[in-house]
């Protein structure tokens, strides 16, 4: 049985590194394209979630600043 591998995808930089690794693995014939596409899809989904979280954090900060000014 193959050893389980894990990729850290907590930041946009992590996603960028993972995509770079996957691209190089495909070019070197180390991973099949179906598996690579699955990883790329997951990276894109995670990146979208990270962006949404960052936008929500900024909105929350702006609301807090606005409430301080109004109230």
C-alpha cells in the first residue's frame, strides 16, 4: 500500500506551491492527468473559499469601523 501524502493548502501561497508541484509532476510523468486534474480542482475550490473568508473578514472590519463612527 502506498504511503499517504498530504498537501498543506491553508494559504494562497500553499495553493500556488501545490499547483506548481502538480504541474511539474505531470510534465515529468510522475502523476496521471486525471489525478492532477482532481488536485487542481480541489486547489481552485480551496482558493475560492480562502478568498471568500478574506473578503468576509474585511467586510466585518469595515462594519466595525462604521459602527464606531456612527455609534
